């Protein structure tokens, strides 16, 4: 199980999307990341997000130039330059919701 944040209002570069998730706090809870492809497919099936392209978390390629994204409308993965504002960010957090005060 995982929690999902709202989609950013506009497309970001990969590095900005990754930073957005790392810095995100919802109800004082951090630990957010970009989704894996498996999580993106689950979000697509849930139809909770608009049909957009979202960045995925993944190890950098050798040159650090490209990063993966998932097109929720076309229902498939793609690759884009990290420096392009090619996709929006949605952040995920694994596990159950935290209990306040813990």
C-alpha cells in the first residue's frame, strides 16, 4: 500500500520533481518519493489522476541525461531528458498513514 500526493499544477524538470517530493510534507509527514513504474500503473488503474505524464523514480543512466516517465493517457513508459519540463510530479509514500504524535 502507498499514499499519493496531488499532481503538481505544471510540468517540471526531473530534478525539480525529485526535489519537490523530497521536500514535501503532508500533515508534517515527509518521506515522499517519485513513484515506481508499478506504482504509476496502480495510479493509472485507480483513475485518481488526470491523464498526464508523470516522472518516475529510477537510477540515473550512465551520463545522467535521461530519466523515465509514465504517460497516464497513453498508458506506457517513456524516457525524456532530465532537463526538459516533460512531466508533472506526483509523490508517493510507502506504508500506512502515520499516526499523529508518533
